[in-house]
C-alpha cells in the first residue's frame, strides 16, 4: 500500500482504462501503449477518415495511455515490494 493509492484509484476510475476498444482502434491503441513516441498525425487522420470523431479518438487515447501508465506504475511498485490497492 502506498500513500498514493487513493489518487491512483481515482485515475483508474476516471480514465476508464478498461473501456471496450473498437476494432478500428486496436493497432492505433497498441501503438499508444507500446510506442507512443511513434504516433503520428497520420495515425489520427486515418481514424478520422474512418469516421471517428476527435472526441472519440481523444477518449480512447487517454484511456489507453492511462492504462499503460498504471501497468508500468504497478510493475515498478511491485519491484520495490510495494503494491497498490485496487
């Protein structure tokens, strides 16, 4: 347990990282989670061209990035012998 557990739980709840992923977003969100530095305007434009709104793209992006960050945080805390409360 860490002193940040309540904040981490609030982030997890508000970012809704477990939201369903539309099939059209799978490759894009994988890139966001594993290689965010490689995301380009073209990736976003491709989703817009496929009919997805900027709001939808933003929400999916934030959820995926938050989920990836939380996984990394939990791995780091576990390596230190600490765990967050879920």
